[in-house]
C-alpha cells in the first residue's frame, strides 16, 4: 500500500542570503511505493489511453475524478492524472469504484482550463479572477492585468531561453502536454490565504512555489507597493522589481522548475536528485529585466550562491561533501544545512555544465528516464553519477574546487 497526501507537494525556494533561510518544503514520501506498475511514464501515455472515472473516499465523502491511470500498485492503489495534468494518489483502501469510458484522454485546452480555474478561484479565494493567455502559458490572476501580462511575457522569454540552452548542448526536450499554468494572487495576504488551503509550509517565507501535484506555479504581485496604485507600465514594474532582486529570482526559479518538469528534463514524482533539480533552477534564476525579447542571464555567476559556497568551503565543508550531496537529499531538507546545500548544488551544476557537457547530458538522460514513485538508494544515486562523471571522487572534488576558486562575480 502507498499513498501521497493530496495536499500540495511543492518545490519551494526562498532567499538564503545573510540570515534569511533558504528552505525546501518537499513532502516526505516513502521510498518504496510501487512494486508492480501498469503505465510508468507520466505525460507519455499511449494514444489509446481512455478516460476513467475514479471514485474514492475523501475524508468520509465520495469524490469522483476523471483521468487516466498512469501507475497501478499491486494492491490496487492508483496514481491518476486529470486532463489538466494534476496528479492524484488513490490508495487501495479508499478506492470505491473505477469505471472505464470510451472517451480518449486528451489534455484540457488552455481556454477551458482558464475558465474553470477562474470559476474555482472566484468561489474558493475571492471574486475577481481573470485570465491572460500567452502562447504557452495560462495566467489566472486576481492581480492587476498589466502585471499578469508582464508575468506571462517574462515566462515566455525564460522558456525560449531555457529550451535554446539545452538544445545547444544536445539535450532533446519535448513540448509540454498540458498548458502551463501560473496563478498570480493580488497581494501577499491573498497568497497566504491560498497557500494555507492545502500546502504544508509557511507562506510568509516565500514569494512563490511550483507544485508537483497540480503542475501550477503560484505567486503574487511582487511589484505591488502597499498604499500605492498598481504599476501602470512594464517599465514601472521593472523599476519596482529592480529593488527586490531576490523576489523576482524566486519567481524565475520556480518557473524554471515548471519548464523542466514539462519538457522531459525532469519527471514528476520520480527520483529527481535535488542537487540536480535545485542546482539547475538556481543556474537559470538570475532574472533579465532589461530585455524585452531575449534572456541574456542564463548561467550568469550567481553572486549570492558563490559567496555562500566560498564561505562553506572555508568554514564548514568536510571530506565527502560531494558524495553526500549526490547520494541524498537530506542536506536540502535540514534547516541548518539547506543554504550550503543549495550553494554547492549551484556550484556543482555550474562546474559540470562548463567542463563536462557531454557527461552532464548523458546523466540528464538517465535521470529523466526514471520510473515514477520509485526512490533510489544513496548507493544507486552515486553509481549513476559515477557512470557519467567517473569514480574518482577525490580527483573530481579537487578539480571542482580549483575551478570554482577561479570563478569571480561579474
């Protein structure tokens, strides 16, 4: 038997600079959840997949969802994906009925998804939500429409740069199966109200997050200034955000997660090592607020992370640090080590992407092919890393520290 709570499973990031703690809030999941699988590739079900009606007990009341079964446990538990991409875990002991229809599974359209989410959020949060569509994003927002449009344009620029970066390094990516959704709340108060409905972290510690289960980014109007009207132009939005670089970096970081999990680079609910997932998002998080079309800051030296890593080397880093970072996510989940783990993860991704591109691409291919709901042992994680980058950890660590010692903020 296995289950994952239907509360939000999130990758949540915040500012680690100075005394402010960076934190990962990633719900704990049992390591061995699935023994026998039916379909194991989330988002890549065969064309003949049809909709099923799944009824289960939810806190004493029946609930029915429509979707496709992507994983089945040997005891009958299910992982179900709805037409908007949301994932549900249905343990065998609460499953009441499973009815197969003749309707093919197709993703919900951006237009239909936007209308439905507006109606849901008007009821559950507050009236006044509206939809902004871009080519790849559905922005459902209660914030000023100008900020919603600016957010959509920012995400489109980031997506273009993200895909171009990996294409230039020989990594094949796929188009997202589902529309990419961002929910933009009007202010921090409404954001906190939204988060407290289901997520398991303190909303006062972050400006946004990406939910692995819902596949949504959630943020608020970070350009809003209490007591002042909303920013009237994109120039004014950029001016206001220029004074809060970490806030916008958080939003870009979470948007990078969403792109990675919807382009085949990462797979939702599989064993994605956090050193890779978070280090990669930090690699992309430096915002480019000046350009209107391109994105010139991909891979730029992250000054805050570099400074933290340098301090970590001098004061706290011990022998075997790379093995512990690669083999386990523990350091990311413990408050006293999280900031150092993020800094080292950024540095390791930075080093490998610049000195071992082919090996890095090979390693990405291995990680992206992992089955859902199966978590690897530290030994297996380290063995897969060694298959790509070699078995001599001491030599790799020596070269890593030497390379990063030459990196300067600029």
